[in-house]
């Protein structure tokens, strides 16, 4: 054979070999793993022991009958594919040390890798040992593709089918099968045996009834609506695994998951029976009476069974059901696990988006009023802490991101009907604000100064609603660049807030409206423009996600609550983000095609920062919207602050919501703006000084 063909053959073989492909996927640059000379280092990690133990288990024949494992996958989920998981289910964190809320890991006998989204890349780099590779989620390579570069043909990959969503399992199975790699269900938790006695105990508190005064509808009515849906698709039953869906359907709440008031359980609804699978010690007499469980001899009562009994029951019911609805993936809901799907004959399964998602998203009249009331109290809490921050900063008190975050949480939890925060509070000063989902930690905590923007993203869980609000503050004199950025984002928010649209408009299409303002300035933001919000439920609620990159064809319905959250981030400098929750309302007008015209109504009522607004950049219509929004704050939040006797916060709020001139020639307007700035420089800065002067005056008059 000619030597040139031999060389060519060897070269091509080298290029396509698994080892070479593995080298292609190096992951993000591990900035925390190189010294000043750029040489990789291997810092000590307490989690290395866990990784070694897992690999030992993978080699033991007993882990999987008949074979050892060449790789093991640990997703972020629990058995219910929850967005957040309880401490007892944080297996990925136990194995790797990565504490972000989103991420999946794959471990082979020689390598380990994490997949997470953009917001957690920096955190993952700082938390993971240098042995780990880090990849961006939803980009190349996928977990399956990476494993095909690491493993030989006929290798075996293990995963627990109870904690892997069905759609994810099928994608993995397909990718691995292209190289004849098998995906195996590991029937017991390998990691749990390593975790041992150190694993936190799951919650066992008694669950609570969510009264109709907050839910607005009896659970029996909700179940009847679900049964109508099942009849329409000729389904005998539905297996419900989503914790938020079960909590909503039965008007029950718990505290098993951080930030989301749910409890671990499964639910089966047929046309004649309802079965709730839960730790029975958590059901007291109040819940028993609420569910009409004793005795239970009709279709509108709930039979309570042991949590793990669902697996034997599914095998029994599979012989009776002809068609059973098993939920599939929908935006924030991952659908049922592979284990649920595998428990039933494939020919009997109807894969559909859960009808409960649409029922839950469209709030009833009581829930709508509750959301508004919750936001008024929530706004009062933020006015209270923001005014306190400005006052104490004026007295040269030192503030850090963590200190302010804890103070915000404390103030919010003190409000009436407050149960908890809705997610980890984001307080990001200066360059940290350029990281859209930065959360302050002990290692990253930064002092707050008056020379840059301060981004605060927070929310609360109340009996009558869930809040999610972002405001950007400035404790000093903002630069023209900071004002321009803030005003662009405000203009983008106003553009979406004032939208009127036909009811058949796709949710994803709305994204270009606020984003277009930033595009016009050749800028963009790396997240969606909004998402659905629950009522005393998850702050991320399907089916709404406002992002033009999605392929969903969902539309808005009257009674949906969604966020409006544009942003602008300058790397290593500062960030600006504003977020309101808006309610979808019916305008009462009809489109020429007969479709309804819908609109958004703001329910978040927290003042914007006037010193960051360049009013010359706003149109007269935008200024009118701002005046009307501020008037609503003065009216509703002002009354609540007076009721709570928070007068310092009241005066702060009044100062932030002053009426601005809507129509004025630009030269005169600039002159007026300069005059406003001069007046602000000599005005009384806060309510405390007002009270001091008033006390002095009254004392002086008493002496006279």
C-alpha cells in the first residue's frame, strides 16, 4: 500500500477516535483551577471522597445485577421532578459540592462533568473540584453525546428512573444507543448508601388545608373539572406526580421544598375514585375531614394510602385501565418520571401536558384579588426596607449584600399572611449586578457603596398570593451611562405593560416588544422577558415563558399572572433590571376576527428610582404611564403604610412617586430637570429629619 494512504488512514483514525473526541469537549475554562502562571492546580475538596466511593460502588457487581456500571448520571430532580428539592434529595450537591438549583452530573470511572445554565457557571467554577468539567446546559455537548466520547461500545450507564424525567430518559437512551451504550435503571439509590446517616431526614410535618377564602374554589370542583378533561380524551385515569399540581388540586400546602409550599405525595384520579399517596402520619383530623377520607365510599372523597404503595397499585390498576393520562414536559413542569411510565403498558399511556397546568394558571376572582392584596403588603415591606437602607446609609452605616438580603427577608416575613420568601433573595452591587442571577454568599459578599447601581430581586409567599419584584437602586449620584441604561430598561418594561393584543397572540411573540428597545440600542439581555407566576405556589409557573427562542405555541388567558422583566448588564461594571408582575385582563373589546382583546395590568406596586430616570428619553405616553403608576402606589401602598404606621416609609414612597411633567419643550424640560436636581440637593432627605424638626418646633412652642 502507498505510504501516503497509510498516513492518511492513520490521521483520519486518530481524528475520529473516542479519545480525541473527548478532548474536543473540554468545557468552560476553569478560572479557579489555575495559578498565576496559568498552571492547573487541584485544590482540596471534601467531595472527592464521595466521588471515589461512588466509583467503587459502580465497580461492585451487586450495584446492578449481572454487570458493573461504566457511568452514572445524577440529575437535579427528586421523584417528582421538582424545580427545587429538599435537603434530603440534594444528591447532586452531595456528590459534587455544587449548590446551584439547576444542574445535572455524569460520572465515569475516569472523569466527571456538570451541566448547568449560564447563571450558575461562575458559581460552579468556584464550588467544584478541578477534576470536574463544566458545560453549558442546552448546548453542545449534551450528557449523552459527552458519554459517547468517554465510553466504549456496549458500555453500561446507570441512573435512577424515579428521579429522571421520562423525556430526559428517552433522549439519553436514544443518544447512547447510537453507540450501542445501554442505559440501565438502578433500582436503589447508590448515593444514598454512601450518604448514610449523614443524609438529612425528610420533612414529616403535618400538612395544612389551604382555605377556600384564599383558593377561591373547593377541591371537589377542581377534581370535577379534571374529570371532564379526562372524559374528553377518553382517559380512565390520570397519575399526578407534580407537587404543585397536587397542592393546587386538593387545596393543601406543606413545607417540604424550599420556597414552594408543597408536600411529597402522588395522586391518582379516576372517574370514580381518588387516591393520595403520602406519609400517613402527616395527615391529621383536619385534613382527613377536608378530604372526606373517613369513611370514603363515593367519587368525591380521597382515599389515603402509604407513599410507596403507588408502585404496587400502578401494577394492579394497569390491568383495569384502557387509557391513562401521564403528564409530559411543559415549560417549568418536567412531567412524570421514567419509572412512572415504565410501570404501565405503553399502549395504554396517553402522553399529554397536564390539564391541571391550565386550570392552575388561570386564576379565579378570589385568587386575583388575593394577588393584588399580597402585592400591596409586599410593596409596603420593600418601601420600609428601602427607606431604612437610605436613612442608615446616610448616617454612614456599613451595608453588605448579605446583610441587606437578610434584612429584606426579615422585613418581608413580618408582613401579614407571609409564610416565606419565594426564592433566594438577590442583592447585587456594582459588577455583581452584571451577573443576572447572582446570589450573595459568604465568599462573594461585597460592601455596598454609593458609586454604582444596586440590583435587588426578591419575592414572597403569602397565603393569598406570590410576589416577584426587581428594583435597581442607587445610593449616590448616578452617571449619565447608568441613567441611560436604567431608562432604556424602564422604557422596555412600559412598552410591554401597555400592550393590548388579541387573545390568539402567542406568548413567545411578546418577547420582541420589550427586547426591541434594547435591540434598538444594540444591546440585549440573556434571559426571557417574563414567566408565569403561581398563587401561594411556585414563582415559576407553566405554561407561560416569554422568550422568542422557545417553540411553544401557548397563548395568554384572562387571569394569568406573568412577570415583565427586561434588563441590561455591562460586564464587570454594573447591571440594571426591573421586574413587575402583571395580570392578563379582558379589555371588553373584540378583534375584527371576533377574538377578545386582552391587556396587562400591573399588580406590583413598588416605586422606581427617580434619580436614575432620564426623563428626556421618555415619550409623553411613557411619562403618563409612570404618573398613573405612581398615583396607584400613593393610593394603595400609601394607605397600607399608614395602616402599619410606617410613616418613614410613607414619606420615602411619596418622595419617590412625585408627579412629573408630561408635556414640555426639551430645552425647558432640561432646565426644569436641572431645577429639580438642585431642589433635591437641598430638600429634606428622609422622614426621620422631618420628625426631628417637628419635635424641636413643638418643644420650642411649648416653652413659649
